[in-house]
C-alpha cells in the first residue's frame, strides 16, 4: 500500500514561516524570528527526509492532488504535486542546503536591522522553489518559477537604500522576464498542440512522436523556447548578465538563490522536459552549444575579477554552463548530478566567502585580503575543500560530476569535451587564484581603511578591526556540514549509482549510453586522468602566479594589453547591451511613447475634449434664461412639433 | 346626439386657451388658472371618449386628474402665497432666482 506522503506540507511549511515572520516579525525579537524561520524550514527538510524514507514504498511517479485550480473545457491545471527520482533529488538539495544556509544566516545577518524581513523573504523563496520542484504541471511550475524570481528580486535588493543593489534587483527581474517570455510561448505551444500542461499527459502524448531528426518542427520550437526560459533563470548566454550583479545581495542569498538552488531551476526544467528535448535534436544542440560557450566565456571573465563574490558568480555561470552542456548531449542525469554536487560546493564557497567578508569587516576586494589562513583556519579549511571540489580533484564531489559530464560530452562530440576541458583548467586556475589571494601571502587589510568599505548593513565595522576574526559557530557548523558533503557527495556517482537511480526518469536514452560505456572503459579512465592532470596544472599555475612569483600577473596583464582589459571589463557585454537594447528602449520610450504618444496624443485628446465640452456648455447655458414663460414656450413648441409629427403620421397612413 | 368631434374641438380650444394664457400672462394666479384650464380641456376629451366608446376607464381617469389637480392647486397656492410674502410681487418675470 502506498503511504500518504502529504507532499503539500513541504512547500506550505516555509510559506507559513514567511507569513509569520513577515506579519509579526517586526515586533519580535531576533531569537524569535530566527527560531520561526529555522523551525519551519527545518520541518520542511525533515518532511523531505520522511518522503525520502518512504520513497521505495510508493509507486512512482507519485502524484498528489491538493485542490482545483483551473479547469476550462478540457484544459486542466490543478494544485497537484509530482514526485519521482528527479524531484526527490531536487527536494533534498533544496531543503537540505536551504536549511543549512538558513542556519548560517542567523549568524551572518544578526546585526542587520532588516533581520525579520530577510528571513521572511528567505522562507518565501523556499516556498516558491519547492513549488517549482514539486509541481505536477508546467503552469504550477511557472508559478514557482516566477515566485523564486520575485524572492530573488527582493533579496538582491535587500539593502534597497543602496542604489546599486536596487538596480541590480531590477536588472535580475527584467532579464528574467525576457527568458520567461520564451518559456510562456513554449507553454502556449504545448497547450495548443497537446491540450495539457500536466507532465504526465504531455509526455504521454509526445512519447510516440518520432525524433525530429530532419529539420526543425514543433518540438524543436518548443524545446528552444523552453531553453530561452532556462537561459534567463540559469544565467546562460545571452541572458547571464544579471547574475554577477545579483551579488549585491547578502552573501547567504548568493549562496542559496544564486548558486545552489534557483539558478539551477533552468537545468531542472530542461531535465524535466527531457521527453521533449530527446525528440528535438536541434533544440538539444542549441542547449549544448549555449552551455559550452557559457562555461568557457564565464570562466575567462572569472580569471580577472578581484571581487571575491564576483569570481564566484562567474564561476557559477560557468558551472551552470557545464550542466547545460550535459543536458545538451542528452546526459540529463549527469547534469542533475553536477547540479547536486555544485549545490554543495558552490553553496559552501559562497558561505565561506561570506565568512571571509565577515572576518575582514565587509571587504570584498581580494587584493585587500591575503594571509587569512592563520586568522580564520576553519573558513580556510572548508573553503579549501570546496575549491578542491570545484576544481575537480578526486575524490571530492566536483570531480565525479564534472568528469561524468566531460565523458558524456566526449561521447557526443569531442569539441564539447575539449572546450569543457579548457574550462576545467581555467576553473581550477581562478578558484585557486581566489584561494591563494585570500588566504596566502601577507594580509593587506591594514594598509587600507577597512571601515570605509564596510557593507552598509553590517555592524561589524563598529568593533573592528585590528585582526580578522573567525566567525561564530552558528556560521561555521553549516560550513563544515557542507564541506563533508562536498567531500563525499560525489561518491553516489561511483559505478553510475546516481545515473541508475535517475534511470526510471530519463529512461532508455541513458541505458543505451550506459551500454556503450562498458566497451570504452579504458578511454573513460584516460579522459579522467587527463582532466585531473588539467585541474592540477591549473592549481599549480595559480600557485606560481599568485604565491611564488606574485609579480608575474601584472606583467602578463601588461603584455596582453587590450585583450586583458576586455576580459577585465567582462568583454563589454553590459555596455553592448546598454547600447543595443537599453538605450534605444529608453530613448524610444522618452521621445516617442512619452513625449509623442502619451503627451501629444493621449493627454492632448483628453484635454481638448474637456475644453470643447466646457466651451459648448458655456454657450448653451444662456438658454437657461430664468424666464418661466420662455421655458413654457419651449415646452409648448416642442409638444406642438410632436403633435404635428403624430398627425403627419396619421395622415400619411 | 352631439358628435364626438364637437367635444374634441371644444377640448382643443380650451387647451389652447390654457396654453396661450400660460404663455402671455405674467400674474402667477392667472398662469395657475390657465393650467387648470388645460387640465379640464383634457378632462373633457377623456369623458367624451369614454361616452363614445362606452368605456368606463376614461371617466375613472378624469376623477384621478381632478384629485391630482386639487392637490396641485393646494400646493401651488401655498407656494404662491409664500412667494408673495417674500417678494411682494406676483409677476413671474421677477421670480427668476434660478437664473444663472
């Protein structure tokens, strides 16, 4: 018998937390606020664990109907939830990592005046993200999709008194809307041609369709449109520009939303729609190319950044590119595997970076750090583990997932593999660069006035700052747990265990590639060896450039000249977008829509109509002479006309 | 038997007298009497039709019109007295406060 899982509790619990903190948090103490946030988020995690515990005893995919939503002449979208292996993985990652980040935030945000607001938003985000993950139809998923966008907007602009934070929030929101436009049109096409948005129904109807190998058809169009949506949410070329700016938000937000969970929603959506993509090779190729290019492109920008969070942001974009590359070559389970390990180590990296920023009193510029490993050993240790994980050094988590992706990419097309490998090298290089610049060498913090650069809402600048100081335990414990997960998280992938777990979702395509795998096992080992070598050499290069011969980077930068400054300025993509899209839009809106249409057409027509009415009335009012007999005369004359007309009618007949 | 048309012509003449009186007279009382004349002109046509068609409804109507006219006369005279008390005139051309 299938036990009742009550999946609906998982999203609703954080919603309750958000509501309580949002409505009553202002008057509550910090302890009460954090207790409520942690209890509700923790309860969701506990419930997710319970679901995982009973997972083997339910028939999959498990569907749970909660309430009616939309039912119009054959089209149905309900509040209903859908659980299979894929959503279970996402569920555990989101609630687990989310809970750890909640715990961390208790320490990190303690001195912020918007404490209750922060936790309310954070819980709200959890609600929407879990709705996204658990939805059983695209429309409910879209609700979650938009909801996380909203939470992201609120949290990026959390310090809204800062202009840059407010505009970064707007930028994220607007860029995401562009992606959502594609997503929505994809959904409309699905409704038009398949009459449903329920995953089960849609996929049932699509399965018999043959792959569109020759030319592009309906499924390719839908696939590409969904991909556009995923590009926005998951920060892929050309819509990645919002993610680096999103670092204006508090660091736990960057960890939770802009690294571990929300930005992976696009990958989840593509993986969820794998039935569509598998029958649309054209769309898959687009996914793979965009993913590969994004991975390389963002990684190169990551090399030159000096803001610790910006490096991590570009690294996130790059890693998301890996996931898309995996999905694009049909290795959806590898993509989800990397999504999971990435959630661990990138969440950890951001939290550790937050701990560093906390330690040095709000400074984010790595050039003003250095030598911190003696001051904050625990942060150093955990961040080191995360760096090893993301660089792909065995046996850390990132190695297993990244290697899986590279291997699948190699099977599909060696060019993907080659670019992926180059990216892996760059990744390793810039991550170790970050580590060395931050923790090795001498501390540069004394030379500058750290107070001037303190985050506005960060209270630590008051009591600082002779020495950087280690963070409190409430921040360190989540770091350590995530560090452990970053070490062992990849082990589930050994022997394709993770792939087999997800096989019921992704079906036969995976099984076929698994069959081909045994034949070339030696090749796989060789590639694995190459990628480890590449990762290690990236680390060594970083050591040479940033520790042993620290004068070299400047020289190299000078030699490269224009190219270096192009990379430093993020290839001028923001400027390009501003010139191509933003400026024409603003100018057009100002001169044509505002001054032209709004002022001249709409305002003037209304004003003229009012003036005309006034003018006419002014003339007509003289008819009101006040002379009783003239009124009576008008009435009599009118009656006479009516009577004459009636007589005429009578005579005419 | 007097033909119906005679009654109707008389009724029309009475009504026209009322209208003309209403339009050319300035004294409120006279105007008031003109109104009564119009009402009774109409009454006459009602009873004429009622007799001609042997239908009772017209006669019933006349009773209603007379009752309403009586009520109107009461109210109207009261207004006229009030106007005279405040303005000391019965000339309608001087009762023009509503004029803009």
